[in-house]
């Protein structure tokens, strides 16, 4: 028996957060469409939102942490990425953050994208708890229909 469900959720590909319905058959997303019950988007969703399936199933999508094994950096130099476990990645991050916090927490700079305002708020709270006031917000680039992205792209390159 096939599992066939429609899941109401929101699109996270820009900060409009349009209401969407995701059609899933046997753990495979087969379609995304606008949710007519969403008071914000009223059943409409942009082409970027509809392309969410392509992002989910992109064969080049990285679904695991990678570690650079080549200390040499530069244009044309292979970083020699190596797949590591999530536990290894979290251990590396924990050690680096602990060292930075002990030295001077103000050395931490948080880069925050306007794509998801909730993530920006959480990162700012993390920064305050860590002990750094340093953060910057950047735009998602001049690829959205919002003029803020255009000027963010011009100001932040």
C-alpha cells in the first residue's frame, strides 16, 4: 500500500514564506503547490518555490559535512574535501568556538542572510550569549523580485 500524503508547510526559499502543500508518495516528494488556505499567499507560489523539488533531489547536493584536508589555499588548488561524520564536524566546531571564546569572543563575526529572518534572530541571540556583538546582514542577491535584494547585492556585492 502506497503512502500518499499532502503536507501543509511553508516555503523557505525566500523570506516571503508562502504557504505550500507538499505531495509525498512513499517518502518521495512528487509535487509542490500553493496552499489555498494560507492567508498570506492565498494558494499562490512563485517559480522558485515550485523548484524546491529540484533543490531537494539535486544530484550535486551535499548532504553531509566536508572537511578540507589540504592546508594550501588559492585559485586552482584542490581543497581535497573529505567526508566526515556529523559528530566529527560538531566536535571541530566546538573546539574552535571554545578556543575563540577563551581568547576573545569579539573575534567571532556572524554573517546573517535575510533569506530567513528567524535564523537571523537566532544567530544574533547566539552571538549575544557567546559574547560578540559582531554580525552583518547580507542580501540573498539580486535574484528575487524584492528591491531590497537588489540594493543588498549592490552594497554587499
